[in-house]
C-alpha cells in the first residue's frame, strides 16, 4: 500500500545468522515450527497487515512461524540511493513493520538473521531480522518502489518490478548506489530464484501472496502488488519440486476490495485487533493521516482496507 494520493488515483479508476539456501530437497519444517511455517511475500511494509489480515493475526495466535518478505523498500521516491535505515523514509517503514509484529506477539528482542541465496547472477544477500524465540522473521529486499502505475521514480532510475517483468529491465536495491561494487543486479529470474531459495530456507508450508491472477501491467491494483505476486507465484510453482510435504499457496486481493463488489467482512473484535496492529505500523509512516472524524481514526481509505480481507478465488 502506498500513501493516500497514490491509492486514491487507483480507486478513482476502480469506482468510475547467514547461510546459503542451497542443499538437497527440503525436509519438513523445523521442529521449532511444529504448527507450520507461513511465508508472506508482499510488496510494501503495510501490505501484509492490510490485505492478508486477519489471517495473519490468526497464524500468530495459533503459534505458527511467520516469515514475511518485503519485496520493495516502499521508498515512494523519497530517498536518494545509498541511504540507511536510520535516515530514510523506507527505514522508518521497516521500523513500522517491526512495531506491527511487536503489537501482535511478544518479541523479546530482534536479532539479525541475514541470508545468502545463490542465484544464476551470484549470491543475493538478504537482510533479515528474527524474534528472540525465532517464530517471527522479517526479510527486506529493498528494491525500488515502482509507483502505482509502474513508471517508478527518477530518484531510483525509474526501476520497477513491472518494467523488469515486462521489458526485461533490471533493479538494484535502494540501499546501494548503482556504482557500488558488488551490488546485486536483479532480473525477473534472479528475483524468482531468490523467492524460491527463501521458501526452501524457511521450509514454508503455506505461502501467502498478493493477487497473482492479475495481468501485468494492471489497472486493478498497485503495480508492485501485481508484478511481485506474479513472480512469487512462479517461484512457488518451482518450489513444489523442492519439497516432499504438501504446501499451500494463497493470494489476496489488494486495492480492488475498495469497490462495492467486496462487502465489509472484518468486524467486531477481529476488526479492532487488525486496526491496533495497523496503528502500530502507522506511527512510523509519515504519509498516513490520523483523522479522528473517520470511523477508524485513519484516512477513510484505510478504513475500507481494514474492514476487508478477500482471497483470490
């Protein structure tokens, strides 16, 4: 999800410690994840808590291990390349993601949990953190935000998931300058291999994506949601050859739930719990307006997303 000015443009349309993930066929999930491991792959740092919840809340409550991968930095064209998590908008959003999970369960502390995923283009280092009890893990690929329609931003060389998928473009994470020696260059196949390697590393039982049924480009959702989900779904299909146990993939609708075709279906205590988690995130996102006059205290657009969760059929 991007901030309101971008989302409104779309809804107006709608309504008018490191290791390599190599090795033999993946075995069943770790004993420490006896309830199974859910892997969420989403474009931005609030997409899981807006569009994949309350399923996310239920998984945390049931004691499943959660591994969430954020594809883009969610930078919104705000930051020069080469910045750090301490001095950027995208860094604040990563803090918001941590705060959201801290509001769902007892974290204790976050430990660094980097991963090295081997691809055809070399080793892809993936920055990640993990809760003290190892049940919650967050990974950040930090690719440039593609903007709603997929044109990207000049500050990050107009690199986008959509262009990478449809035009054979490349991407470099925003925390690297294009001239940095050793900076990983992502292609569609490298990103797909990275997702597949992470699925193997996490022993994912359930993989939750955004709407992978949409065409790319699309006018029905954010470009990053659609392109990221399509690439991740292709990785999941390949992952089936890596495992000896049953797995499940689930897709979730995004901006399209704004329309009246999707009635409110998150209510009562479940709605309040979802809103509480989003509030923890929103405290770190300067583009989310607090509006006491709305029924959810946030901009009314977020109220609609908080009141709904729909899976791809």
